[in-house]
């Protein structure tokens, strides 16, 4: 299995992934906007078991309790940039969300396949990807694709 190194902008947070992302998309929610200090986030989702996590003292985790599912968002303690998020969904394996730009091996990144929380957008996206508006519709589109990827991905 090939392992690819990932890192935050400044390089302090180092971790690696050993399998391609399950899903990649753009999230326009206000939490992502605030967390990334950007109009939207380009995120890739990996199976938790495919990720070797960064050293705990390099990341400051923050829990966003208002949003189900349980999300832990980790920022680099040095550059303060988003580094890694851990998502625990009921009845599913742990999912890890990584800013797509952190993954240095393009082969592990599929093309983005959707926009979610598009009703929160700051600017219109100039592409033909499906755009989901509203909380439920966004969550549903995302979960359905994630589940599909998990089911078809097989077992390592
Ligand atoms: Zn950093
Ligand atoms: Zn978001």
C-alpha cells in the first residue's frame, strides 16, 4: 500500500493517508467559511482507518456541538490553519475530513463531485456540479454519496 504524506500550510502538522479519498466536494456552510476564512472549503473525505493521525500536540481540536454529526475540527497550533477533522457518524466507520490542498498526491484525490450548503454561498460557483441547498438536502446528498463510496470501496 502506498502512503502519502499530508501537511498543513506551514508543515507543522504531518500525517498520512494510505488510500484514495471516498468523496471530495465543496462545502459552503458558515462553519467552513469561518474555519477556513474562505468563501467555501474544498474538502476530501477519507476512511479513518486509512489515516495515520498527526501527533496530538500539533493540532488543537475544537468541538462544534451545534452540528450533528459529532465533528472535531483540528487546527495547526503553529499556523492556525485547518488541518484535519474527525467525524463520528452513527453506525458508520470514523470519517476524516482533510482540506484537499493538504493532500500532496493528486492520484488520491477524485474530482470534486458536488457543492453542499450552497444556500450559504458567498459567490456563485462557475461549474456544472450538482448544488445542494438547505441543511437536510445537503446532509442527505453528502451522506448518500459517502455511504455509496463506503459500500463500493470494499474491504482492505
Ligand atoms: Zn501549520
Ligand atoms: Zn461546511
